[in-house]
C-alpha cells in the first residue's frame, strides 16, 4: 500500500527533486503504491485561484494513469511475483514522479497565494517539467511485457499523446495579476496610498475575501520567510506581508477573531520549557543564545543588560569576563527554533520580518506606516467599545511583529489613545479592550525609544499601575507587570518605579495570588527592580521576601532567585525576614532543579555568613543536610559546587564553635542575578 500522507508531519518548504529517492519496497508493494499514488492525485481538487489550468491538466492525466494501472493489475498476463527488471525500473521512476506531482499540488494548495503568484512562471515550469518526465517514462513503458487488450493499449497511447503535446502554459490573467501586485508594491515604496478599489479587486481574485483569510495568508507568508535562504527572496516575502496587513485593515476592518492556527498556539508561560533552553539570568526562553568568555550561555539581551548595569563578571560562575565578545550559539538556537515550531510557539530568531541583516524592505516599512496611521485615525474618531477593541487588537498584533512596527505605531501617535482604554470604566464595559490595550503598550515598550514615549505620556505610567493593581482580568494584570518589567530596563525608570508603593504592592499581590503565567510576569518584574541596590530596601519593606517564601513551593526557581538577590543586597533586615526560609531552601538543595539548587546554596551562604550562629544552627538541624551538600558538591553546576563547599565549611566551623567569617574557595564573590525578559510580545 502507498504510504499515507498522515504518517508525515506537514512540510515546511517545498522539497527539491533530489529529496525523492527510489522507494525500498517489495515488488508487489511498489506496484500497488504506484496505483495508490495515481488514485490520490486523481482524487485531488484542482487549484481554484492560481495555476488552475496546470493543476487540472496534471490531475486529468493522473486519472487516466489510475485507470491504466488498475487494468494492468487485473490483467491475467501480469505476474506480481516475478516482474522483469525493466518493469521494476519503470515503476520506480513512476513512483518518484508521482510523489513529486503530489508534493507540488499540496504545496500550491497549502502555501501562500501571493508568494505563489510571485513565483507564477517558476511554478508553471514545475508542472510542465513533471509532465515531460511523465511523458518520457510512458514512452519507454514496456508495454510488450503485458497482455493488454486493445482498449488499454489505446488508453496508453492517449496518455502518451496528451503528455507529449503539453506545452508550458502561463495563464495571461495570472501574469497580469502579478504585474498589478508589483505595481501596487512599487507605489507603496514611493509612499503613494494604493487605490482601495483596485486592492479589493486583486484580493478577490486571489480568494482573500475576509479578515480571517488574510490573517491565514500572513501566517503562511511568515512561514515562507523562515523557509527562504536567499535574502532577496526573504525581502520580497516581507513586502507581501506588509501589503496583506494593510489590505486586511482597510478592506475588511479590524477584527479580534483568531484563526485556527492562533487558537492552537500556547504561550510560552504555559509550556514546560526545557531548562537548557532557559536563560540563566531571566529564566525565560532564549531567543538569541550567545556564549560568553567563561563558556556559559545566556540570551544576548539579558547578558547585554547585565553588562550595561555595571557588572563585569559571569552571572553563573562569578568569574571576571576577559572580554565582551559574545559568540552566537547557533546549534542551541536551531534546537530552540525546532522546539518552538513543534509546539506552535512563534520564534523570531532575528528581530523581524522587515529588517534583514540591516537591509530594510521599503515596501513593507511604508505599508506598516500606512497601516499604523489608518488604525490610529480610527481610534481618533468616536466609535463603540467593540469597534475600538477591534482596532486596538490589530495594533496589538502589529506591535508584536518587530521593532519597525513598534516605531511606526508610536510615531503615529497611538500611545495616548491606548492609555484611555486602561481605566476601570472601560474594563467594566469590555474587559478584553483593557487587555488588548495594556498588551499593545507592553509590545510597544520593547523598543527602547518607546519606553521614553510611554513614561512621558501623561497618565500612562499611572494607568499601567492601576491595571496592575485592579485590572479586570489576570491577563491584564500580568501584562501590566510585564510592562513594568520592560520599562524598568532603563535604570532611571527602575528607581522611579521602585519608589512607588503601589507598584511593589501590585507585583507582590499578583505574584502571591495570580495564576502561574501572571505570577511569573510579576516575579521577573520584581527581579528586575531588585537589580538596583537603592530599590532593594523598598522591596523588603513591601514584603517581597515573605512573598518569595510563600510561593517557593509553587515557583521555586523564580522565588529563590528573588530571595538570593534580596538577602545579598538587603542587609540584616532581609536576612531576618528570610529566617523562616532556611527549611525550604534546604529542601530545594535536595529536590530542586539544577538552577534552583544553585540559587538556594548561594542564598544559604549569604544568610549563614551574615545572620549569625542561630541561622547556621537552624540549617544544621535539617536532617542529613551535610549529605545533601556533599551531593551538590559532586553533581551541581560550577557555581553550585563552590557555594556548597563554602556552606559545608560554615557548618563545620559552627560545629567546632568557631564564629569567624568563611570565604569561598575560589576567591570571588557571587553576583546578583538581574533578569531580562526575552519574550515579551503577547
């Protein structure tokens, strides 16, 4: 039997002809597979909008082939068990050609229409090439080895004739449509707004007749960008994405309806991300992993923020960095990208669909400016909350894509309008509008220049804090926390935010009571605020230490990292507040993840060294604690082993009645971990 297409995952790109190899099948299975393949192709529907003539022609030939093969297999003169070498070779080649025909039809049917239109001549050539190869195989078909009746012989002659007489066919209507699309892209490059009636006609001819079909087309084009290896081709696809985004808004209006693909996608916070894929600094999925001088891997954004904050050491090992030349970890990056594709998580390895190694696609950029201006103008006129929600959602999706989009939206003046939808009065009428508004601001805040625009917009910061404290949904609160985190990436804003009691209380309450994904958003924001020494006192006064202890069972890695940062910088007040955490930290040493055990050991060293003999005694009272520490010294990370060694010496000095300070064996102090959220867009 032929192999079912359901046995394979969907192809991400059109396979080259060389990828189809001769099948390793028995004689009988090979012949049956050829029959099944011809049946599958003949049962396919011809393409509706592009390549209709070519697909219909090749499907018609496959139907005739299916009839021929059925007659051959039912012929009494055909021996399944001892076919000649010429028959086997012919059927092997037929199998490969039919597989290529099937793949071409599937890729044309499932791919993006606009890119297919741009490749019109090339795709038509592929159909013609396969028809010629089929004709050649039928010419050498060993018909004399079969006992065929006259009707079957006539059928074979008919197929040969049809295949040999087929010419390369390029539909003139499709060729004209391609030129019209190129003309519109050229006008957009010259900053000329395209004629909407002309745009509507083009999209109708392509079968893109509503908002949902346009969104699915954008998804397909985004996949095509990732599949292209040539920068020029990538740039062309990016221009088409900008065109579809613009047309979707101006022709069909903003919509909050998600396509099936978007519905199936899960957020990263809902996934069990492998620990090797998480950045040791931010605990988030790495988007651009790099190797530093000590051999450790971090996300580029996180380690850059770490260095910009005034550190010159490796966060994990505490060793001084000999240089700041990061080496991309391409192998790990590819593994992360594969994992994201398998779990339907968007993974933008490079920032964006518009900027390719410094080359900007002019048409895409101008189309984005037009789209942003159109949407912001819609917000400037009076409309119902439902209509506003659709517009804000479109801005949210647009801001998610890349930094150029974020700049265009902010420059179009969107931020003041978005702030008006953050209030409790809006949330009481349409909670989802508040969610979309705060998420759009979050996405915009990723761009460094937009952080200043947001903070300097009247009422923006207070409105985000209000959502953090009393947002209509947990999602709104979580994204407000993520916005606080993003804005606190600027040192002066970090101090400003930490001085606001409402910020610390809102983050602490969310971290303690919210759902898992929102709690993580709050905790990474707290971690970032803890990066500045002058803010730690406010965090301790706000009860962050107690919160970290309370949630340690549920979110151990995040909680213990917060605790480590605070006890190191908070002095005796933080040490005293963390006294009740010693038992939980001891449990983490035994049962926690590698990252949690490392942070737990570092935190215990600080508590015991600065907290006095009572706290060392409490640690020593934990059953079998020395054995746990010995195990960590043998199997932990480099930093964890060093901390465990220090901890063991502290315990032994305490047991001997010595109260002197204990220094670490490697002669370097540990460093606080400052987080950097790497996947803010929602």
